[in-house]
C-alpha cells in the first residue's frame, strides 16, 4: 500500500499520516475497555 501511495504522490507522507490516524483511532476504540481479573477455580486434591 505504501508503494502505491508513493507512486501516486511521490512521497510517503500521506501513508505515514494514515498510519498515525489508524494508531490514534485504535487507541480511542480501546479506551473504554476495562479488563477485570478472571476468577479461576482452585483445584481440589483427589
């Protein structure tokens, strides 16, 4: 994809900014996620 954009624009700047945008969007999507510890059952001796 970077090569195609470079051929069309003569620069990697547009694809670089697109990558930055994807990083920011993925961070925003993950902000509301709250991970809670998983309660695991303790194995009982037989």
